[in-house]
C-alpha cells in the first residue's frame, strides 16, 4: 500500500467555504472497483449520490463501505426532460 500523500495547505480552500447546496454528507453504501475507475455510492439524507473516481483515489483515501464522507457536487450542465 502506498503512503498517503501530504500536500501543502496554503492554497487549499477550506470545505466550509464551499457552497452548502453543493455538499452532501453521508456514508459510503457501495464501492464497485474497476481497473482504472470505481463507482462510489454515498447514502445521504437526500438519496444516493454516485461518484466515479479513480481506483487509485479510492485506495489513497482508504474508502470503505460505512466510511463517512462529504460528496461535493460540481455541475456544469443540468438537462431537463418533459415527462
């Protein structure tokens, strides 16, 4: 297992500075590992948020089912379909 990387903190934005509407606190419900990317399902009070991140990041962050996390959402486009 690779050691966790330590980054300088002088250019890091504190999490409380991020818009609260884009944050979802929850626990990891499921991780589907892939060779390059993995799907991470986070159960939040508002429903499941799924993130596709590198498998390396899953390992570096030591993510496991049950781990409490904060899902940060950045949407560049939202599509609407009429029902």
